[in-house]
C-alpha cells in the first residue's frame, strides 16, 4: 500500500466495497414485498450445502490473495531496492532537476508504475479472474483495465504530492519529520474525504438523484432520517449504477459538510423490497448520527501517527544497515522509497486488526441504530433487516463461518451470522425498554 493509497483508505472509512458481482433483472419493490413470507426468517445465516461450499471457496481465495499481496509487495520492494532500479530512477530524476518537486514528478510516476506493473498479475487474478470464475463479475477485460489504469493514475497524482511532502520534511527536519508529516496528512485526508464523492467516485460510476426514479422511496427515506434528527435533503440522496459492474447489494454514506450524501446502489433496489432498503439506509444514517466518520477518522489518524513514529525509528535503522549495500545515500534519498513502502506495508498489515476492530464496533452500532430508527417506520424491522442481510450475503458470497483469526485480522463488519442473529432478536421497543442509540427529539 502506497502513501497515496493510504489517503484513499482514510477517505473511504465509512464504505468498504464488496466483491464485484453481476446485476439481476430489476423487479418491483412492491411486488417483491408482497411475496415475502409472513413468518419470521431464521436467526442464522442459512445456506444450502452447494451455496455454502461456493461461498467458502470464494472467500478463501480472497483471503489468500490478500496475504499473498502483502508478501508480493514486500518482495517487489526488496527487488527494486536491491537490484538498483530505485537508484536508476533517482539518477534520472536528478538529471531532470535539482529541485525536489521536479525530481518527484519524474521519480514517483516511474516508481509507482513499476510497483503496479509487478503487482498486476495478482490483481488480475483476484480482481478479475476469480470474479469471473465464480460468475460474479459483469466487467469485461477492457473495462476492468480502464478502472485499473484510473486507479494507478490517481495513485500517481496523490503520490507525487504526498511523497514530495514526505521527502521535504525528511530533508528539512531529519529528527522531527515524522510528526511534521503526520500533522500534514490530517488536512490532506480531510480534503480527500470532502472531494472524493464529488470528483473521484464519478470516474467509476454514474450517480443520479434517487428522487428522479423512486420519489416515494425517497420520501420515506427523508421521513426516516428526519426522525433521527439528520438533515439530508433529497438532492443528496443518490442512485449509483453499481449494476454496470456488480450485483452486490449495498448502500453507503460518504463525504462531510457540503459533500455529505447517502448513496443507494441500483442492485439494492433490484433485489430488495422497500422495507429492506429502508433498513440499509437506516444503517447508513446511523454512521452520520453517531458521528462515526469523524470518530473513525480521528482514531485512524492516531494509529497512523503511531505507525509513522515506528517507521521513523525503523527506517533510519534499516537505511544504516542496508544503505551501503544498496548504495542509498540516506533516508532523504529518493532511492529509499522502496524501503519506506516496505515498512508502510508491514506496519499497516500489523495495524489491520486495530483498524478492523474499530470498524466492526462502529458497524455493529450502525446495525443497532438502523433497527431502532426503522422501528417507527417499518412494520417489522427485525424481519426486514434479516432479509436484507441474507440477500447481501448470498449475492456477495459472504463466508458463512470465517476463521476467528481471519475475522480478527480482516473483517471490517461483524460476521454475517452474528449480524443476522442480532437483527432477529434486538427489539427493545417491543419489550417496553428505552432505545439505547436513537435519542428522542424535543
């Protein structure tokens, strides 16, 4: 993971996209709701033996791809540093100019493109071939490559700025560069969160006001979010054409201030009834009402600050021991970039359980909040939530029984079986108890 990618991770802390799937034909929400069974659904994630085997096989390939990616990036960094590629790129940059910014304009695109090219086979396997093999992806190779190229271009643009800033601080403040750089990432990451929904997301998907096609649904959404004291006008409730690439059932919140919005995927409307869609929106509204975005941002920035401090000590030690062999002149030498990327990869890897633990806590709170919010709007919020989670799991091939280590290390949401069990049984309103998260409005 490059420094630029880290900033994009911060920008998307409220939404982690699922695997890419195929869209199903659109059906009327009303007609689907009428066909829903009257009896409460089971309180566990239930699959047929064939569905279970398929979901486990898919999930295990994705887990293996993740850990293989960490190992591959590490080997690439060692190769680029040890083979002299980093020195050659640095020398080209020095010939272009003595100014750091101009050197970064030369070095960073070449360095990141080299890393991306060497990582491409694994990305192609996990992001394209596996999705096609399991019948999930509707993307052809050309469309997948276009998105891959867009992602690389964004990483290069962000990397030029971020890495330029990093090396500026390393050269100007050798003993305090870590705290200067960490402080500088805070406004940068906030800016990314603000502009991401407006400038970045539309590069990959089309967004239209949901009220243009589903005005009645939007009216119910607005009534529900107003019950939570949340002000999101219909102009900020969008429909995303996720079915152009995926059949994942999802919705998300993103942005801050003027860029704050709720986004519903068209796949959710294709596969869910109105009540189930409202439960998804209630979950997403909970992230805003409970201030999860700023809280998670602050917590992740604290973790990132600790990682930078560790990187500050480790990088100096590695350069001293390895620098002579690799002919790296010091930490301020652009040729040290593979070492910094190697450190960031492993530090972020070992911080994954912390980041995921924070996210799971907030996601559970959002599940709880969505149920409390829908209790005054939906006839049977528990049944609707269970049905929506079942569809989400089956369409996304969610692992029905993840290994505890995998859950601890990688899961940003509680396992689906836990979420369904909670959704089926949490109903304090039916027991005359006070709601825990939805505060009464004056």
